[in-house]
């Protein structure tokens, strides 16, 4: 079967998490992704958070499937020549170096344009143009600068970062979309372009609803679906809302049977207005259906704490899966708090290819997250990440280098 990005060649100059997330997605859509790594070193994540000595870490393997790896010293003139040959034959260069690093290597936009005017150059940086544009940035810095941390956590505690890697993987996703859009535009213009996804901007995009709330707060001084209402106080910035849903349908995380010993014996429960009568029946409060204090969504906002306390009395009598089964029979939106252990064993996620077992020559079998985007005419087959420089000779031969040239480059430690 063909793939959506068959024929697209990616010069993958990415490292760590944000860039590799992007190029891994492109590889899953069928692009030929050639990852360029520093000769002798490779992507730093190969050696980070290792669980097996001298074996590529899960951090690396889980972000670099379906790619080829070549080693190249791009600061050596002969390495630069190889890089130039790659620029001439690839469609997209993706990079997430520190600001200015590509220019310092001599790989300026003007240089790339001169070699290949059709090339798209896609970058992740921590910040866009402005006072912080020169800063190096990692995941949690982006979560803090993009507004996620100030709006996550509980009112009486410090800002909190999320386990979801919205700064790195979230930005990688944004960049992948920009690349695909630029490839599409190139069909009509014949030209490449620069694509930039700053991590701060990507996080803010994902926190869009909080900027919405900032303006609501400034206009009205209060927000009724926040836990600070009606008893607590609002300041002048959007506060941390705990586990409140933040949307038009109030929700909360509630304890289930076993919560005393199991840290994940909880369920997320949404009191969707459309199913309020069903909720009242299920929890044993049929009188609340007509009771003025609870009958309308507006009235309920004044009593969310006691309402959730009562629902929790019910959820605590059941384990989270039993509660979910009952609630789903009534179309009441809810979701169990799943641990990574439970997710790893989830049969549906395995069947859909979202949790995949991969075999690796030096590490053996491991689990990874496959392509979360499913396409009917471009199926994803997850293949293992490359060993450092595994495809150097193959790629150089494709570029026209002879065995003798390759031996010389190796002797001079260019590859
Ligand atoms: N051959 C020779 N040199 C190479 C090379 C190669 N194949 N690949 C990289 N290098 C060099 C770079 O040119 C750079 O040299 P310079 O400092 O002389 O310009 C050097 O390696 C280090 O690159 P850099 O990107 O600065 O890595 P770092 O480890 O110091 O910083 C980050 C890491 C992630 C903080 C930084 O890259 C960054 O801020 N990136 C943008 C934001 C981002 O993506 N952050 C999230 C990462 S998940």
C-alpha cells in the first residue's frame, strides 16, 4: 500500500524530543527520514535515561522509529559537502538546534536557497522573535512560559507542569502540520519556505481556553465554573482550577473504591446538563431533578462542591471500571484515571496500533506509542529506530560516493 508522504525526503537535523517527534510522524506517513547525527556522539538522548548499559535508551528509540541514521561532522568542510549534497536532494530540512546554531554551521537560509530553492526549512525554537529569541529551551520552560504551568495545579499550591509533553511533542506536532502545509503550497508555487514553531507559542495555542478565561475574568471579576466560585477569591489573573473541567460542563476527579491504597482509583466525572436527570437517578438523588437548587446548570454552579461530594459517595462504592460501565449505560461522560501500567496492557490500544511492541537488535522487545493519527489509505507500520550511523554508507552511496570516498571520510572521522 502507498503512503501519504511517499517520495518526500526529509533531512532530519533534529535531536532530543521536539524535533524527533515531528520527523517520526513524517516517517510514519511514509517520508524517507535521514537523521544526521554528530559523528562519534549521536543524539544525546541515545545515552540519556538508559535502562540497559550501552544500549540506545527508550527515550531515543521511542522518538526515532522508521528513520535512517547517518553520522556526519557538519563542521568539517568534507562533512559540509555531504550536507550540501543532501540539501540538494531532500525536500525538507527539519532542525531544533539552539538559536543561531544552523547559521554558525554555515547553513543559512540563503545558502540553502542557492542549493535548492524548493527546500522547506522547518525549525523548532523555544521562543519566537522578541526578547527571548536567543534562549535555549526545554519542555518545562515552555510549559511555564506558554501559560500552562500558571493555570495548572490547585489554588493553594505552586504552579504545576503537566506530564503531557506539550512543549516538546506538542510543538513537534505543530511543526509537522506546518511542513505538510508548506509541501502542499509548494505544489503551486514551486518554492520552499521557512516554517517556525516556537515552543512558547505552541503551548499557548494549547492553552487557548485560558486566555479566553483571562478576558472573561477581566470583564466580570469572576468565573462561575471555577472552584474559587462562590466562596473563594479571584485575583487579577486566571487562577489554577484543580481538576475542574474548565468548559461549559462541570467535571471533577472523584475517588473510587480502593482509593486509599491505589493512587489511580479515581474517575473523571462530567455533570453534562443533557444527562442531569440520569445522574440524579444513578446516584440515588431523584429529588434533585426537580429541586430548584439543582435543576438548571446555572443553579448547580452555586453547589458544585456538595454535588460532587454526593456523586463521590456513589463512585467510592464501585471500582473505576464498574462505575464507568454503569455511567456509560446512561451516556454520562466519564473516564477512568488510567495508570501507564494499565495503558500498556490495554487490548484496544494494542489492536489499534497506538501501543506497539517493537523488536530492537541490542535491546530486544519494548513497547512504544505508535502513530496516534489513523489514515485509511496510509497505514503506519512502526519499525525500530536506527543504530547510530547504521545507514551512513547506504545514504552516501545513494549520493554517488564511492567505497574509496567513504573509506577516506571514515579515516578522517568525518562520518
Ligand atoms: N556535526 C557537528 N556539530 C554539530 C552537529 C553535527 N552533526 N550536530 C550538532 N552540532 C553542534 C551544533 O552546531 C552546536 O554547535 P555550536 O554551539 O557551536 O553552534 C552544538 O552541536 C550544540 O547544539 P545545540 O542545539 O546548542 O545543543 P545543546 O545540547 O547545547 O542544546 C537544546 C539543546 C535543546 C537546549 C537546544 O538545542 C535548543 O534550545 N533547541 C531549540 C528548542 C528545542 O527544541 N528544545 C526542546 C528540545 S526537546
